């Protein structure tokens, strides 16, 4: 399946190994999924020595998701990478966030590497467009929108279903949130945007493009349908033809022109 992708994005890599949070770490909800994995990963050294060389055998462009608890953590990992695109995970709801702002982390990473840097932002902030402008000014080459949003579900005993109680909410219910974030950030910047959040069909992908995404990523749907990338690609081609677009690029941002601006 991975060889049919345009690019493969890794799980987030941190300087030290992380076992992640205690189970239960994943729970289904009526309209999506909660996860509190906690960035479980083998750590930077093992990733570079073992995981990354194995991923290169896929023969696909690789995006490495980088995390940490300080701007220095992020920058040090970025400095050790080569021949990849870097996605800075600036907004995981399941771990403690770095004390520095998103822009400060981007600036530190920009000083450490010339590789492409994409900032993955949270939809939880009201002014996500302002954050987009800030990370662009700090040196980001693109945006990944959006990360999960914090959520909680209760079981039959009225206790949280996750051991950590709160986790990152993803799946179909996140899609309108992702559309709003992509729409707002496209109005604020011309950076490339990878749209994600609740994509299950080709029409879902088309809506992200219409709001201003230049690329579309799949996540939660892969748990239920590992073949979703090929299916969504075929469905998107059909949706584009039905809507009168020759290529996906032709659909990018078309929703922007349809909204009137009201001044108070």
C-alpha cells in the first residue's frame, strides 16, 4: 500500500525513546476515534539507524514527523536528517507541549536545516491564520492542517474510555474543523497546505482542495481501510471530472471566491 502513495509520513520522532501512554490508548466513538498514544517511538538514534533506512526501501518521498519538549529538541533532530521533508509536530494533544511558541520552534529548526519544513498546527487555537503567518515569517515552507483536537468519551460505566481520559479526536467529525482551518490559512498565506482531518472519500479530498489545500493526507481511515489511498485517488478523479476540473490544481481555492466579506 505504501508504495502507491505520493509520500509517506512517519510517526513522530523524539530525541529519547518513548513508550507512550498506558492503555487503553485508542477508542472508537460514534463519529470518529480518540487516541492517546503519547508519541510512542524508538527515539532519534534508533530511528536514524534502523527505521529510516528501512523506509527508504519503499522508494517513495519521505516526510519525517519531528517532536520534542523544547525548540532545541526539534532543531537537533532536524539537523541530523537529510533527503526528507520535515513535518514539525507542534500540537500533539497527548503530551506536554514545548514552552516555546510554534514560530520559535520553526525558527530554531530553520537555522538547523535547509530541508523543507512543514508546520503541523492545532485547530484548537481561535486565530490559526495568525499562527500560520507567524510560522511563515519564521521560515516554514508549508503547513499541515490539522492535527487532532482534544476530546473525551465515556464508557457504559460513565468512566473515561481512555486511561489518560483525554485524547486526540480524529475521523469524520473533524472534517468541518479541518476545512475551516485550511480556508482561514489559505486566506492568510500562499504557503503550500497539506489538508487532513476526516478524509474518507474522494469528495472529502475535493472539499479540502476547494478550501485551499494543495495536497491531501489520509490518517484515521487507514485503520479501517488500508487500501483507502488508491480508492480515494480514483474517487477524486471522478469528482474532479464531474465538477469540471481538469486537474486537482484547478480546484484549489475555488471555495474562497464564493464567500462575501462583511465589514463591521
